């Protein structure tokens, strides 16, 4: 990638994880991208989605709209290497622009998204309706923070629906997430984006797991430290 970058000092190439990226092997079933805010997760997953043929704001490969063009140029410096089997379905779901996708579905009168308008459901209900009705299997599904609108119980529902699509639907998922629940899906590949670059990490070694575990076990200690710091 470095030889395809005009100015490595400018965004998004100045992000440490992006700057260090040379090759990213994707799990045939499920790959997670994790890291702090600003670590480059959404930037990288957006680039992967664009390279796979999806609209930058989300939707299927048939969607071509732009409410406000703000995608980075990262995809121009990357190349997507595919296997011999091509997907027959796909979708790019990004939480921050899902409203725009739902509006496009409604304006175009597109079918296959369930009997109830996505706008007439809660944010979380519309997310799950999308997976249940629109994700048909044998597909590539790129999800950016799908847990954003989901309660913990609904995140478990999300995992069940993803598992159905992976195991019986022969699908592949690439997911950027902050959720320790979503991230717990077994046998997935997890990449941590940080100031040191990008590297695989075990679930139990992620901050999502360790911080959540420690907080639940010792929340009084956390509160004493936090509140004393504020005072």
C-alpha cells in the first residue's frame, strides 16, 4: 500500500493502524475490527465495503446515493483479493447512516425488507428486520457497529442471526464493533487497531473483555477512582 499513497502525512494514511497496514487476511466466516475511537475501524471497514462494490453510505450493491459524500480515499490505495467463490448477496450496514439507507429503500419502493417500513420501527427493530428479511445467505455482509441500536438481549439475537447466515447460509461477515457481547462470537478472527498498528488479538485479551469483566466484578472500586478524579 505505501507505494500507492501520495501523501502519508494526511488523513487517513496518518492513522497508525492504516499506516502499518500491508496485508489483512480475512476469516472465511467472521472477522472483527476493534479499537478505540479514532483508531481507524470505520475508515478501514468503509474502504473494504467500497472495494467490495457497496455504496459508501451503506446498502446493497445496487444502491448508489450520497447524502453527504465524506468517504476517505483509503480504498484507492487498497486492493481486495477474492477467493474462487463469489457471493450472490451482500450488504453494507453502518449505524451512522442507516437512516439514509432506510429512506432510500422507502423512496425507491424496494421490496424484501419486511412488511413494516424500516422508518416505522425502532432503530434496533429495523436493524434486526434488515438481517432477518434482507440478508439472504451466501453473501458478504460488512457491518459497522451493528450493536449501536441494540440492547444486550438484542445483541444476542444478532449473534444468532449471524450464526444462521454463517453456518447454513455460507456467508462471510466483516464487523467493526465496540460490544464485548458481539465480539464473543466463537472462532472468529479479531484485529486490534491501535497506536502500534494492527494485529490479531485473542478475545480475552481485548480491552472490551477485560474492562467489562473488571468493572462488573469491582464496580465500587471503579466508581471511587472515577469520582475522586472528578472531585
